C-alpha cells in the first residue's frame, strides 16, 4: 500500500441514519486498499453518530456539531484530510452504495494523467433499475455520443465535461491547494459547479469515469420540501453567476439579476414573487463578500500566502 496514493473518502451526513448501514457496508467493501473512510456529521439528532460508532469501528468520525451545509460541512473533512497527508479526497453522499471497483477506477485515471483535476463517478439508480441521468444534461449537450452510449450500453471509458456531480467526486489534493475548497456561501446546491469552474479556470480538466460506478438515491433531503429546495437552487444560481471568473463582474451581476427577475418559476406557481425578491436581496447583501472571494479565487493561495486564511 505504500506505493498507492492515500485516498480520504468523506461521507457527509445530516439525519441520514436510514441510509448509513448500506452506505458504509458497501464503502468498506471497496477493493482499493489505501483509503480512509471519514464520516462527517452535520449536527444530526437521529442517532447517526451513535449508530456509526457502534457498528462501524473502522470508520473515523468527525462531528461538526451543527448543520454547516454541504460546502462547509465537507470543508471540515477536507481540512482534516489535508492535515493527514491525503493524496486524493473523495466527496460522497450518504444515500449511496458502491461498486467494489469504483475508487480504483477513479485513481487509475487520475494517476494516468495529472491534467485531470476532478473526476466524477457514473451514477446509476439506487436499485440499479436504470441509468441515473440527473446531472448529465451538460454532458449530453457537450458530447452527442454520450446519450447514444447510454442507450446502447457502449460508453467511452472517459467523458470530459465542465462539471461533475458532487455526490461522488474525486479531487486531487494539489488542485485543492491551488484553487481552494468549496465555497461556504453556498449552503445547498451549486457548490460542486463552482468548484469545477475554478478548477477549469486554473487549467485542469474534468471528466466522468465510466468504470467508477455508484448507486445513488438522490434528492432525499428535499422530500416534502420542494419549495425550500427551489429557493436554495435559485439562491445558488444567482451566487454562481455573480462569481463567474470567466466574465466581468458587471456581466455576472446582470446575469444574477436576470435570474431573479425571471418570471418562469413565479408563473408556474413554484415560487412567490416575495420569495424570489427575498432571495435576491439576500444575495445582494452578500455581494461584496462574493465579489471579494471571486477575485481571490482567480489567484492561488500558494502564490499569495497572505490570502490563505480566506480559503
């Protein structure tokens, strides 16, 4: 194992005990020998921590004590992995199970070419009844052969893309040190898109790996909370446009405003005008902080040591 890269597999949890047995049993059956499973809990009150401590002694536990959201919750785990000299970090959702070869497939591709900054697993339905296609819309638009490959089952080994689903994403540690971690301005949704965009901005490539198979339920945090989910998505979309390093900040601000003013969600009855305006005001109030972070993320903490604390 000394010659194999050390991989930290971070499973973020918030009141997801119903998923943990299948998730962690499956994770521990991973056939890659040099990995450390790290269970990061965002202040659960459903007995999740006690369950893991009792039934999975080999899984390390990091207690955040409160719900920090997807970005900062994972960042706590990433910081620990960096202190422990990880070579790669994988972010995982808890409503998943894994093909035994999933991790080795990702590492093999990452090791074959250092230009891959982030790699995503291929998602199938949790019960393996169909290909889980949510999140692949960007890839379908980018590569016409991908949809045909899904239909025929004749997929390419690697598909380059602009971003991958954050529920199972492999990150190089040297990339994290260069571009920073997940942006805690996002509480839910959009964090991986933002991170992948920064990775591309700094010159690395991103891809899905066909042989890295995971089985994902998806969306369980949003059951019976459809309206709340839409608000978080709208908020994250506005933040995403405002932070775009590939365009002038004024253009990003206009795209963010246009998203808020879009009547689509209102006319469909998904959100009220009050909810949209409140969301926009919240983003405007944090715009100074967002634009500052946008500027800093265009550089590197390695090149600007005095700015490391920002990340």
